[in-house]
C-alpha cells in the first residue's frame, strides 16, 4: 500500500484518502484568485498515529443513533480528540530544551494533525529576560513545515490541485514568504500581535495583517482556513505562528482558536525558557573561562600543560581550578584546588580563592602559610565554604619541590625511567575548616621527571573510590612512560590526553582540573651566585664578576650591555641595603640576572629631569633588557632582567 509522505511521522493509506474524498464536504472550497494565491489546491485530510485530527468528521457507523443524540456524541468525540491532541502537542513542545527543538516540536505536533502547513516567525533578535527589546520590531521566518504529496497523488490532477505553501528559500516556484518583516507601529499586524489572541485569516484584522507578515502580493485561502496566533512570552510578544489548511479538509472551527492559543502559549513560554537557559549557559561559560588562566607561563627550568573538563554539558561551571605562578629566583608555584559544589557560587568562590593564592604567592610566603591564609579567607566568605587545595613550589636551581596539602588527593611523580610514584604528603584538613595547621614537605625533583596535580574528579566516581582511582592513574602513567623508552619522557600534551582517556563511561561525575609540570631544572654549571657587601665598590665588583661568567659561557657579545645593567641595578640596591646584596646569573635559553637586597621598597621607573643626578638607571634597563621586573619578598625584594642570548 502506498503511504502518504508528510513532514510529520503520521501517514494515511490511499484507500482511506479515497473514502475521504468521496465523502461530501462540510463546506465548499472557495473559488477565485484568492483561493489559489498561496494554497490553491485541495489537500487530503491526513491522520497520524499519534491521535485523530481534532475536527475530522467521523465515518458513519451502521446501526448508529441518528438525530440530536448522534450529533451530541460526535461533538463530544471531537472535543475529546482536541483535548488529547493539545495534551500530546504541549508535551512534545515541552520536551525541547533549546530554541530549535521547541520550534521543531510545534511544527511536528501541528502538521498534519492540526494543520496542513505552519509558518513560525520569531523576533530578531530575541530579547532576554528584562532587557529592553531592540528596535525596530522585526520578525524573522524561523521555520516552516507543510504537508507534502507524492507524485502518485498528483497524477491526473491539475497543477493548481497541489498544496503550495509560502516558504523561505530558493524554491521560488512555491511563492516564498518574506524572510524578514518589520512591524509598523500602529499597523494591522502590530494590533493583532498586541491583542495576543489568535484570529481567523478571514477576519478584518487578519486580512490586512497576513499580507504584511508574508510580504506584498501574498495571500492565504479565504474562509476559516488560516489562523494567525501571536507568540507571547512572559513579558512581551516574541513572534507569531500561522496555521494553514487546504481546501480538502474541514475549515477551522471556533474551538480551534483555543487549540492554537494553547500551542502558541506553550511555545512562547518554552522559547522564553530556552533563551534564558542559553544566556545562563553563556554566562556560566564566560565565568568559568575567566576564572581559569588563559595561558600558562613559561618559567625557566619547567614546562607546563593543563586540562579542564566540566562535569557535563548541563553543568558547565564548577569549583575546580589550577594555576602556575612565577616566583622570584626562577621558581614557580603550582596550584590546584577544588571548591565544593557545581554552581556559579562555587565558581565565584573559586575565583576569590585563586586571586588570594596569587596575591599570597607574590609575597613569597611558604606553602603552608599560603594554605593557612586561604583557610582564613574561606572562613570569611562563609561558614560552609569548603575547598581542597595543593600548593607546591619548584626550585629549578636546587632541583627541589616543597608541597603543602589541604585535604587534596596526593600528586603523582613520573620519573624519567618510567616509574610512577604517589608522593607521600601530609593530607591536612580542607580549607574552610579553621583552627588547623598545615605542614609542608620538601622532596627531590629530578630533571626529566613529571609532576601531575589533579582534582578528585579524575580518580573518583560512582564506580570506584579515590585510592582505587589513584592506583589506576599511577599504572596508566607508568604504562605510557614505558612506551617512550627509559631515556625519554613522554610528550607533555600527549601525556595529559592519555591520562584523560582513562575515564570510561559513567566516570564523569565531577569536573576535572589537571596540571602537569615537566622538571628540566637548571644545571649547576649554568648558575653563578655571589654576595656583595653594600659599599661603593660593589658595582665595580659586580661588573667584573658578570664579565667572567659571560666569558666562561661564551657570551662575550653581551658583556657591554649586561655590565651596564648590572652596575645600575646593583648601585640602586647598595644605596638602600643594610645587609649583603645577592647577585645571580642564570643561563638557559635566555640570560637572567637577579639582584636581591633587604629593602622592601620596589623601584619605579620615572622620567628624570635635566637637573636630577639619578633616576635614569631603570630607564636604561627598560630600553636594553628584553624583560625586567621587581618582586617583594618577606626579607626584601629582588630586581631582575632578562637578555636574549645569541
């Protein structure tokens, strides 16, 4: 049996359509040009598997009661069909989450069960919440859907017998409707939309409003064969829907206006929710993105890589964070933390704790002191603000790492030979508990080793506990390292991807923050370190020492510039220092010079007047060095500059 293809999943056998055509019509199809402008021809009355057509005329049943009783039963059946249809249609519309799903739900629920065609216009752009709508008031054709006939159905019928629907696109033969419609204030279409209630297409207001909506010269069939339904959200009109029926089906009845109103109301409220959800998701994405570092620094002697994964698409924000903060002396602080919860509140608290950690790291406090101050900050934010955190400081010159823990899973150290080790660090209490001490441990950080810091979302799920997950992670790292051989460390980015591949279905219960650090270190032969007494001869001695170190490293081409800058920085330090001044040169892919003293005042670059005797040293440093800066320490400050090596 040949089926009747439609844009909906409903189908009607040809035999049923033949019986429907043989039945006398309740109303003669209109004739004349108006009847054939947009939907000129007859259309079968389709039926769907989801429910009967709301106002289809039932077939006479042999032995049925005639007269008023039969008419009453038929009316009751039609009203029951309408109620069932409205219930099914609204449930289908409500299933949609985003804008396209909701509009598609309206179209699929309406065609062909309620109408032969539908056009859905939405405001462009759609206002969100309480924001003021953009002017002028413009409607854009968002989607169309229509009943389609097979070639077999069209055989033997005149061209005008086929259903033609105004649609947007390249199908010019189908009389495309206008893609955009600007609503004139006080016009007929504006009045209908502000009236909120659906109207028949042959009403006085709709006869003027529909051509304005569809475009000049485009009309719809006469009679009750079109319904214009405004889409009103919670606060304002956000669009319009046009329901169309061909001449082969019964025209719309008065109760169908109530059906159209129900469809339009549920659709408009769903669109409102979808737009608000989209805005909330956008804000959540932006909040999470701004709370995490855009890029990691490139400190001397260590390479870094990171990953962040939200718990799910519906929970884009969380409290997990990571950070890498350059410290004086070419050191770097590695931080990873996890705030309790998965909400914007958790993300906001995470941002405050991350900012606090950056500020404390700038003071060069020991790791245990940083956690102590973070604990105090969490208590100030609220009594239920709990978080775990691990704070580590890596020194590439000493090849040592100092770690303090606040209730966080322990890090894993992958050695160059392929051995993966779970570091033994004191667990500590979570941040926010209050009244607890934190303890730091100092461990070896050999060159070529990789330290992996992570949050519990990587190792804990409903399928396994934390320690089982940590053991799986350790075995995964060891297996990956063995593939690259005992003399080579696995690539850092590929290692992070491989670690995340250990997550199987059902393992993503929490968001994940991952920070990997490859320790390259700085060889002792590339470090030169001296103490200088704070006296007038210190700058000259600093120049001689720097010249000898550069000659030993084969960097004589930098001698003139480095000697000049070292002399200026040491002179400034000697002027205010009371204890010996430190001078250190580090050779890596760049040359870094660090001068430390016990004076806490940070130098500031300023433009010296012609009568000033000083104030030009930092101007020279700024012009000749690739980068420079100053960092305050608990015992004073460090002024540093970097030079590019040939």
